[in-house]
């Protein structure tokens, strides 16, 4: 669950202005540290297939827009969706292993 001041900024600020807005208060700065860690791990990809598009690490706008999109769906249970997806994957892997063993 997001810290309330961070949530407010994410829900009320245009995506291109989020990073500067978050830099102005301690909870926002902490969020940016976590976002930066995520981007260090996964941010080498870009939105387009062209090398001309900046990576998420260079421009996190699309990541922020995705986060805003998820926050706009309060009735969606992402943890349950992930659990169901994991369960489905595990069933398919078990079936593939069973077939390979035969």
C-alpha cells in the first residue's frame, strides 16, 4: 500500500511531473529510491523497438503511467491475479513434466 502523500501525488499529478513532485517531501524521496532500485533491475527496456526511445531508467514516465493505471483500478486484486497466474503456470509445468516422464 502506498504512503498516502505518495498516493495523492500519483493520483493527482500528470505523469511527466511526478518525479519532481515526489522530490519535495520525505515519503516521495523514499518512493523514488525504491523506484530507482526497480529501474536499475528492470529499466533497461524501452517502450518502442527502436534504439531512439529512451529506456525506462532514462525516462520512467511509462512506468509511472502504468502505476497510475493500476491505482485507478481499486477493485482489482493484483495479488490474487498473480497467485492465480502462478497456480496456472505450476499446473502447466507439472503436466509437461508428467508427459516428459512418460
